[in-house]
């Protein structure tokens, strides 16, 4: 393990006391046999499926309760995903908003970070590109579709729709993605937790205190700004793949020399 942090509503500052689970994400280096050889890991919840090449590990404490995989995480539950460094890097280079978040988590929300993880964090700017703009736009649009109940969209929080007329959590995430995407593309950073006055607005949306029409207008405004930035000459066309590839190579080699010699 080189990095493990909190990535859910708690780190954004948008959590509501007594309602949220805890989401964590980690990055690990693989033993040489799983990179250069044919070694595989068990798959399936209990390892009953055919072995697969390792990409990620997931742990959801709610799955331990009666009902298993059908259970939804709630207050007090822990959801953890740990990516191989190679898998995480491929997602981050493609601009995935969820995995990019680990590069900007404040120290107090870091569960573990060694020198290799710290070097990765220090080079967060190398992952910023127009590809990230496209991914933020895509994620924002999917959250908005779920928020408004568009054809093909799905919400697993009907209780929010029943109370507020729309899924306020999807609404909050759609607006958050707009705010954070614009900041990333203009500054190369994402501030966590979300700074004011955006944080208060996001929390108000999540509590259902903002009319749907107003939320939709705010999301559309953020989307328009992201679309504008996606063609800006100030945003690199591509991330720094050469640096990332070199980092992956030397960190794995150093890890193997240290642990397998």
C-alpha cells in the first residue's frame, strides 16, 4: 500500500451527520509475479469464481449483514476500494474524477501515505488534461440524468424523491462535479473540503432546500463552463504519460528489490 485516503462525502464536506457511510480508496504496488508472470488472484465474493488478473480489491462491511450484496451502505458502514497502481494510473490518465480525488485529500483524511504515495501526490498536475474535462462533463451529465429521472436513469434513493421531488444526493453530486471540475481545469488542484460559498450551496441542495429548477440551472451553468474549458488552449491536450509510465516502472522495480531479493 502506498496511499489510502477517505474519498466520500466526509472529505468533500457535504456529509450529513448520521446519514453517511465512509468511503476510502487506496493504491498498491503488486508483487512481480502478478505483473511479469501469469499469477492470478481469486475472484468473486468468496473466491469461488475463476482467478483473474489483479486490478482492484473491494471491501463493503454492509455485505456482511443478512441480505449480502443487495444491501445498501448506510450510516457507519465502511466501503473500501484498493486499486493496483497500474489500474489506478490508467483511470487517472483518462481523467476519471473519482480516482483523481485521492491526489488532493488533506493530510487529516489520509489513512496511509508512504514516500512513493507522496511523490505521486506532489505530481498531481501531470494528470490534468482535456480528457479530465470530458470525464467531468460525462459524470455530471449522468448524475443530472439520475437527479431528474430521465429515461434510462436510475435512482436507488426513492425516499429522497418522495420527500423532495428529486434525488437530492445525485443533485448535489452533479453540482459538486461542476464546481470541482472547473477548479481542476483552471488551477490544477481540487480544494477539499469544498470551499465556501459553494459548500453551503451543496449542503443546501442535499438537504432539499433548493428548488429543482434552480438546481438544474446551476448544473447547466457549471456544465457550460466545463465545455468551454474542454477546448481551452490553457488546458493540456494530454496528461504527462511519460512521467507516469516512468514512475510506475521505477516504483515497482524498487519495491521488488526491497521485498523479493
